[in-house]
């Protein structure tokens, strides 16, 4: 949890910063399926933020399917869903690509540079297998 940091006056809401940091940690393999997450209270105290802010980040992560809440036990990194195929896979891929491009443009990131970086990161993930 010590790796969590909040940006100074970035204009990005704190819950979004938390959500994105946890998603990056999951994507990088720092958090694996089944790993227990720190409690919301632990995160709030460590980062000196409101508990409701952390709760909102965890709620979004749960909605995205990245976390699973087990009543009485805590929050855990969720198992990834089985791979989709056919038209559903194509539709979901297109939707995610559009969302990512929109976010890149909003942040002033060159879409082609982003595509190249995603391809490089995906190739690295393939090498890890």
C-alpha cells in the first residue's frame, strides 16, 4: 500500500486516482487474482483521505469486475472472466478502444503513440507467459 500516491492538484478526482492505481497494479501483476486488498479504512488513513472517497474507488473497481467483495472477509482481486469470442468480443474490444482513445485525446496523448505503447506492453505480457 505504500506505493499508492495521490497527485498534487491534478484536477483528477481522488477516487479516480485510486481506482486507476489499483487497476495498474492488477494489470502489472503486482496484485493477483485472490489477493486480499487493504481495507478501505487502511487506505483512507494511509493516504489521509475521506473513507467515502476510498469506498467510491472500491465500488467502481467492484462494478468493473476487478474486485470482489466477500462479506465479513474483505475485498479481493477478482478472477478475470473467461475470454469472450465472436461478435461479443469484437464489440467489447471496439468499445474499450473508443473509450481509451477518448481518454487519450482528453489528456493530450497522441493516439498512435498510445497504440504503439499498448502493442509493446501486450508483447511484453506475452513474453511473461
